[in-house]
């Protein structure tokens, strides 16, 4: 059962263009969307063939470094997203970027690596609901069929004219989309334009 206490059809905070989304169908049949503000987002670079590098990352994040293309791993606190052969996004709790960067630097000291706090440049959009695949398909060329792209999958792509990184968190399906802050309003506007029939319901994250 959907927890409707987190849903708002008139919450302007999450509608950057100032337009109020409304659900023509019930919440269960609508696209549920909400920004997850303030998450810690780091870019990590290193050699995945170096056991010391992998161990250092695992020590801090309690996750094994994903080395397979287009995959992501997660636990209750952190998420690691494969971006390239030596490139990952690290997503952590809200407001913990400085601490997380310092812990990674300490654990990887003396190795060839780079870690950069990019939290101020990105935000994460949470998407769920029955029509989510159909809505994304209107602006994203990725094949999101569950036989191809399921929980644990992640890939860079576009949503209309915005470059994004997208991953699936649950089979329900539930997706999260990493968006540059400069494209936040544009992405929301395009979501509104894609949901006139199913409706767009705003979900609040604190």
C-alpha cells in the first residue's frame, strides 16, 4: 500500500517551474516524483585492479567496488555507481560529503586516486509508480524492459536534452536519476509534459 502521507499534488517546493502537478488518476496509477535534496555526491577515480584501492573503498563504504559496466551496488547508507572503467559516483547521506571525502582520502592515502565532492553540481530525482517506464521512454533512449534493465542496473543517458545518469533501485519499478542542478527545472518541466494522462504526484523527501 502506498504511503500517501508523503504525496502532495500541490507542493510547489518540488515543482521548480512553479506549475502545480495534479493526478488525474489515483496515486497508484500516477507517476510519483520527488527531488532528494542535499545528498552527498562524490566522484571517485582509481584503479579497480588495485586490491588496496578496492579494499580502501570497501572499508569506508561497506560495499564492494562495482567493476562490471552499467551496474550499481548499495546498502542502507551508501551507493556506488559504475561510470567508467576507473570512474564511479558515490552517493551518501544528506550533508555528509565533507566527512565522506575525508574518510576516503584517509583510507586511500598513498595510492593513485582522486575523489571530488560534486554535491553542489548535482541533485537526485526519485521516480516511481506504474507509468514510470512509459514516462521515461518518452525522453530516454535506454531500454528499460525489466529483462534488460533491472535493480542494480545503472547507465548514463539523456532525458530529452538533459544528460542524466539513471539507475533502478527496486523491481516495483523505482528509479533514481542524477541530474545536473542547471537542468533541474528543465527536467521537471519535461516530466510535466509527459504526464497529462496519468498525472504527476509530488513525493516529499526530507
